[in-house]
């Protein structure tokens, strides 16, 4: 005996694909969107850094640094270095994705290093500084400091 019900409709153009292919396609799509969002957040940090540097705003530069586990003396020393860097105009900035933090023995980064902000200053010798960047939340970044290992 046959039933008068119609066959189930396929609601997706992906329905002919096997399940593993559909799952893989969804994972790829979501990871591509998250990567794009993370790269935009890195670009916003670079833009904010250049803007704070050009306006000579030491408080804004200070807020872009992760101070977790940093001693008061090291914090003061880093603030002095940031203030000294305001003396030179920026020639160019670049972002470099990396997952390493080249630290000296006995030191570790206070966040997982995701990228580096490379700043080239407009000096005759093209002074270049590389700041490690780490995640500060879901999609925000801060400059990473090296802290002593425990």
C-alpha cells in the first residue's frame, strides 16, 4: 500500500553531498569568517597605534599594552620607552602573523603571541621596532610584554 505523502524536499543545495563534506564546508566557511574578523581587529589596532602616535597620546598607547604580571619598575620603563618613541615620526607600519615570542631565557610573554606590529620610523637609519601582539579578548589585541617565568 502506498501513502499519499510526498517525498521529503531537499532544503539545501548541499544535500546531495555526503555528510562529511557538508560538515567540512561549514567548518571552512566559519573559520574563514573568523579569520577575516581577526585580521580586521589587527588592522584596527594598527590604525589606532598610528593615530595615537601621530596625536602624541601616551595614554592611548599605554592602554594598548597588556600589563598583566608586569612589575611597577618594568611598567615605568616601558612607559618611558613609549614616550621616547613619540619623538620620531612613523614612516610605515606592517602586520606580520606569527606564533612565536623570541624571549630570553627566564622570560615568557604574558599572552599568546599571534602577530607582530612592525613600525618603521622616519629616521635616516630607518629605525625599526617589532611589537608582539596577543589576544586580549574575543577580537581585540594588545601589545605583549615579557614577564619573568615562575
